[in-house]
C-alpha cells in the first residue's frame, strides 16, 4: 500500500517490498552498482565460454584428440553449465542470491588456471566441466539480482543488458589474443589459447572482490522468507531508504524446504499458470542457442574453413563481429525492450536471422572479393539481429515470467535448456559442416523456424507485467499487453 508523500514507507509483507522497488520509490544508493556488478558476472561467463573457441583446432593437434574427444572438450563446459543451472537455480531460491553469487566465482578462478596449465585432455575437460558448473549457477542468479533490484518499468531493458555484455566479453577474448599474436613467437602460436583461457582468472578474481565489498542479498528474496527486518536492512544499505516494519506476529520466517522438494519446484513451472510461459521461454532459449553456437560461436572456424582466411583474420574477424555487430545489436534490443517487449524482439530477430542463414546457404563458398564481402556482411547481419532479439530474450523471458519465489528455478531451467541447445549445436555442427559444407546453414535455419512457430502459438509478453504479485495470491496478469500494440 502506497504511503503519503514525505512519510516513512511501511512494509508488512513481501508484496510491500516488491511494490516499493517496482514503483521506483526505492532508487539510487547502490542499486545501480549492484546491476553493474551482476553484469560483471555475465562478462566472466561469456569470456570463459568463448576464450577457447579460437584454440579448439590447436588443442586437438597438441593433445592428438579424436573427433569425439574434441567435441568433449567443447561440450564439457556446457554439460557443467547444465548441471549448475539445474542445481544452482533451486539453491538460489532456497539459500538466497548472495551466497551462491559469491561461491560461483571460486569456480571461475580455479578452473581458468587449471585450464591454462592442463597437461592433458582429461585435466582440460575436467576443468572446463568445473567452469561450466560455475557459469550455470552464476547466470540465473545474476539476472535475478538485476530483476529484483530495479524498478518495474526498467526491468525489461536492464535484464536485456546481459546480451551486449556477452558480446563485449566475447570480443574481449579475441582482444586479448590480438597482442599475444604479435608478442609470442610464431612457432608457439598453437599455445595462444592457454593465455586467453588463463587470463579469465584475472577479471573473475576482481569481480569476486568487488562483489564481496558492494553486493547484498536481494530484499525481495529476504522478504519472501518472511524476514522483513532483514529486507528493511538491505533496503537501507542498498537504496539509502528507511522503512518501518510492521510484521504480523504470526508471520514467522519460512521453514527451509528439503532438497527432496526440488522436483516439486520444477513441477510448478509446468502448472497451468506457468506452463505456456515456460514452454515459450525454453523454446526461445533453445533455438537461439542452436543458431548462436553453430554460427556466432563458430566464427573462427567459419572464417578459416568456409571463407579460407588465415589465423590473424580468424582473430580480427570475430573481434569485429562481436564488438561491433554484437554489442550494437544488443544495445538496440535494450533500447527497444520496454517499448516492444520480449515477444516482438524475439520474433523479428528470428525472422531476420532466418533470412541471413538462407542467403548464406545460397551464396555457398565465396569466390572473389565481392562474394567474400557479401558473406561477411550476412554474418554481421546475423550476429546483429541475433543479439538484438532472441539472443537476449530467452533468458529475459525466463527471468521476468516468474515471481521471486520461483525466479531462480525458472531462470535455472531456462539456462539448462539453453545449454542443451548449445551442446547439440557444438556436437553436430562440425559433423554436418564437414559433410554439407556451407549447406549446413540450411540445417541451422531450422532453429529460427521452430522459434517463430512457437512464438506464433504462444503470445506471452512478460515485460511490464507485475509477476511478483502472484506470490501474494493475486490473479495472473494478461499476457498480450504489448503484443499487437506499442506502449
């Protein structure tokens, strides 16, 4: 309930805390820094995913790997992320955002160093698996922090910020490689990947220290546990706002649920209220992951294989595609998120990516300057509109479609489905590209087609919907408020 202007806000329930934040009355303080620090975690996630992409062929040759073992190196981080997302998403809701947010950084620091000095295939694969577990935990908790520390009207754009941050980090991996290419003797270029992967420990350690100094628990989560006094303390420290707690005597802190209830929590995602949202968010996450890891992640392979360019170009090309097309496309999506919503951004992005993939398949292997330039332009268009639309919106939907009590599980499930898509893409893209050549673009085009079909069938729009009210037992919001019209 809103208080008269100039009076001290009163909180009597979790919904009062949510209303205080969503209304924008709680603003300033450390909330902006908390959003930025959460995005710092996304930066580490993306850097660690992409830093090894450049060196996969060198790793295969150095360790004399079979095709299966090469796929295992690439996919191990995805398997870890899948496990981390499923278990971590549940623990985020059970233990709180802050504890998991601090613990997962240790995975990054230890795993990055272990990858850099790995003497064999087994050590490298194990370290990548550990790194993936950290990423799987970190991703849903980072987006939950952003959603729960920002006002109602800004949630869509703030959560979508993870996508340009992803491309900034991916480009940074190649930015680290560029000076090393000139500083390290040519006969040691097959070890460049060790430097790029090991460098990931540096920003991870920095983010961990900054998190320890500035981060706090989510006030919405604390209130959801029945601890309104703790929520009031967080509001004071994070926003500089004093509130008065009027907690009914019978409202005790909720009992912790046992790990045996995890299946019941995931089952809630498919209850009548949330089923359509879960299917839509999972499908967008799955399809965007398929197309990204087949094309965006594989840019070094595409540039050296399909476009027949040298090692330096396979560094410079992804650097430009990620830092220019990826970051700018993501920023445009952020700009339009609150105006168009996740559904329209996903649909339009998938449609343009589909056209780009079909054109790349029809163009085939480019011969000559102009066909090569056209192939580069089409790849840039793909990266731009993937980042602008579906690249961000699967996880944005998974974060904003559920109330605080279910946000960690929902985000974790969305992240898990995303990782299934990435594993499939990493495993079958090399095989299909070897047998189909550039015709593999037609196979990848099935992903945006599936995404568009499901979007046409389920027209749920989470941006601008107060889903946190559902924790208070209020009716489910109408799903189509931004579809078919602009705010």
